[in-house]
């Protein structure tokens, strides 16, 4: 017997897994959209995230929130996946990005803002991108820290720096740190 094989969950566990996954449908889609910019890559990444969630399911501790565990797995998979991808020049949102969550439901001005957000996300490192995604989802500093394996204080500090960075990208003079870093 292979001692390194992932144990297969019992049938009841399978039903619980599917139920919990269905209760949080946006997590996989949002993480995949934040790390993969091509429709096919997003589909591949989402599939890889679901597969790794399934492989890790036997180690999930039901005493902890499922969404926190799910984000942690999804973000780790996405970060690893992104590191394996060849570096490509920045791509802005165009017609090939129409299938992003909500991209079809926006007017021209909102589409331009969505493109700016996508550009800003792309400019961040993997950990900061994950932190911003969690912040946009409404996670507290503590919850974000739990997901990312960093302290609450570190999450708050990094988020402040991300805000400054985003302000500078948007041309807001209040984003200048004036050398006080």
C-alpha cells in the first residue's frame, strides 16, 4: 500500500464536501480570476483549486470555518500556479475578459474602473494580491491573517501599504509616502 496516497473520504464526507463547496461558490471563481487572466487559464486554475480542496478535505478541521480553510487552500494553489506561469507583459481587460465575474454587467466607465482594478491587482505581489482579495471580500484583518498565515498586525500594515500603492497608481497625491516608510 502506498503510504503517501491521499485517503479517500467516506461517502458521507463527500456529501459534506460538496455541500460546503456549494455554499461558497464565489471563492474559487474570485481567486482564479485574480491570478489567471485568460478564460482557459482561469478554468484550469479553478479545476486545480477544486482538486486540491478535495485532496486536502480529509485534513479539514470542522471546528474551524470552512471558508477560511477554503481561501487558504485556494490562495496557496493560485500563488503556486502563478509562480509556474511564464512571465507575460501586463494585459489590460479587453473583449477576451468579458467572462470575468460581472464584467458584462458594467457600463463603459465601470468597465474602465474594472480594468484599473485588474491592473492594480496585477501589479501586486502574490501575498498582497491575496490580502487585497480577502479585504475586498470583507474579511477582517484577523481573518485575513488566519487565511494567509500572518499576524493581524501584519495584515493591517500590509493593507495600509497596499492602499498607498493603489493611490499612487491612481495618481492620487495622498498615496505618496513622502519617504516615511
